C-alpha cells in the first residue's frame, strides 16, 4: 500500500528573548557610538535577565493555550537554545531540542559589532553599496544577504517535510530568519516582503504562527510577532529591530 508523506501543519516561529548584545547594541545606537561592546562571539551571546523572563512568559503561554507540540527546533546560537529550554521547562514539555545551523542568525561579516554610524564612518563604500543593491541582495564581505538566508530556510523546510513532524512545530530563531520564513512559506514577493519589513518588527520572544491544514503547499499567516504573553506578565516588551546591517543580535 502506498503511503503519502505529509509535512508539518503548523509552524510556531519564535524570536529568542532579549540578549545581552541586543541591549548593548541599542545603547550604542542611542549614544551615537561607532562600535558595540560585546564580550562574546555572536554564537555565544546569552539572554539578558529580561530575555530570560520573556522566555518564561512564552513557556507559560504554551502551557495555558497550547499547542501540544510535535517538534521543537532551535538555532545553534546560545540565546535561541536558552529561549527554547526555558520555554519548554515552563510549559512542561519534554521534547528533544533539535539544533539546525540553517536557523542561525544572518551573518554580518565585516559589519559585525559596528553601529549604523560606525558603518557610515568606517566603511562608507559598503554603506553606499548596500543602498545601491538594496536590503534583499546586499551581502557584506564575509556575511550574508537576505537572499542567502532565504536559501537556508528553503533547505530547512524541505528537510522538515521529510521528517516525522506531522503536526505543530516550534522553531526558535532570529528576527531576520522569522521574516524570511514568512517570505518563503506564504509566497510573498520581494517588494511585498520589503514593504512588510519596513512597518513590522519581530519582537523578542514573540510568536509568529503559520498554518497549512493539508500539510502541503502554501502556508497562511495566522498571527505575526504576538508578544501579548510578555506584556501580560509585566515583563518589558523589547523590539531591538535588528538586521539594519548593524549588529543588533
């Protein structure tokens, strides 16, 4: 008897809670500094105390309202793994946290640890090149464009459909990665994605939910960057709008 495989039917996309580098980058931008003072490489940046509270609030939302998860994936970066672990503990789940390097944050190459003022001052040619090429295709030396990240997301989704994740899958990643899941899954055009990203921010520990009941084809957006669970517990909401080609991790 033939068996038709069915992929996931619901994706819960979560941006990690606020990291220590999120806070440092926002301070540096506000102060007009050229560089961001961070003690760890990007992969090792941990959650801030606020970020840990945000992850706990996420877990309690999952406990109170569901869903029952069938799969749990995380970026390999520490802040994402910490968010997944704290949320799962609060929700009372006992799923293996599966790590996939394709879910890592967008790599900024030579722009890493520079503020927007720092890029303009120290790398004016790169600033001009980004303006010329545009957000979707500009790739900083040693880094990635949004198009590069979209390829990672397509590859991950293709593999996910060939695994046993038939139901609801939670993915903990980063703001650019969540945006590009939206692009790949819902069939947005590049202009539509760029217009959407100009007016929407993926906040820390927020939930973006996509569904396709059949397990095949195009996904529908059910909710975007919902962080009501954070505010409900009196935890500060944080946006730290990253991916402006400065290192807001």
